[in-house]
């Protein structure tokens, strides 16, 4: 069995209970070495074979999985955050399907959740923003034309931008072209929940300047929108004493 496991955003104790159990039982661990906190490997048992996939191709990863399956070993494919977001897991699963190798998925805490916790931030404030757009800038991996930064910016929802720290001048320009103002609140969170986490509140217009001044060049998330610095919002109806719910009648 191959277990695809979400490592969480960084802190080793933010992996799920199930994910930790899989790591402790694994005979083979293939981890995304460029992003996963190596402290998570401390959960591995003695004799576990550990491979850093940052130095491997897809074919080499699959070969290790296949050899492990033939030897009746348990394999963990450890991805950062939650594997369903920029984890490149579908291409692995499709090959495993063809080879009739069984697998399952263990979700993890995504970095965008870790970034919110670093800022004590609620993405979905009533009358401020009720939607979160998770996206990235096009780099060597393209982005579909219909998913441009400008088209998403037009919604004025909260945006979380992955994998784009080296393109912040262009990101700012395109956000403004799409409808955000230069003074729209923004944040940069570097290595959310790691021991060396850094966080900065800025604006859409000062994203690149803020990153440059603080030597942030990679491994960061950008959060865009009024929810970053909202001082005024509507109270939640769920806990409003004048609002009736399935569990509580409104007071008069």
C-alpha cells in the first residue's frame, strides 16, 4: 500500500494523528525534500528507507514505490501541506492505477491555513469576504488563460497566492490591473509555522518592496484582500442572540 500523506505546513506537530501513524509504520518514506520539514522524519522507525524526491524524477519515485510493493512494504509519499494543493499527486496515482498498486490519501493542514494562523486571520469575514481564491503565478508551469490573476482580482475576494515569491512586482501590477487598488491590504508569510517563520503586513503596491527589504525570495505565501486588515465587519449570525438556529431559539 502507498499512503499519500500531507505533512502539514511545517511544524512537525501539525501533521495529523493518522499521518504520524503512517510515518511511524512506514518501511519506505519518499518525502518532498525541498518543502517538507526534515524533523518529520524523526517519526520514522529504525531501518526505514528514506528518499528525498527533490532529487528524483517521477519515474524514479514510481520505481521505488513499485519495488516496495513487490517486497510487501508500506510506503509513505510525504508531501507538504495538503497533497491536493500543488502536490503533483494525480500523475503518480494514474501510474499506480495502471500498475494496479493500491494507494490512499491522508489529508494535511495546508500552508494557507498555517499562514492564517500565523496572522491570527479569518479569511471569511461577513460583509468583507466570503470566498478564498487559491492560485499561483505562471512560471515554468503554466496557468490556464481563464485563470489569470486579473480575472481573479476582479472578484475582490480574499486571494492566497502560492509559488510566486520571485514575481511580486508583476503580481502587484496584475492585481491592480484586475481591480485591486495599490493600497489594498496584503501580507507575506514566510515558512508559516516553521521555527524561522516570518510575517509581514503590507499592501498590494508594496509586496515586492516588503519582500526585498526582508530578504524573502521563496517559500512564502501572499495573502491579498481586505480580510487581511479588516477593522469593521458584521457579527456572525450563528452566535447572534436574535438569530434562530436549529439548536437555539432567538431571544426576544
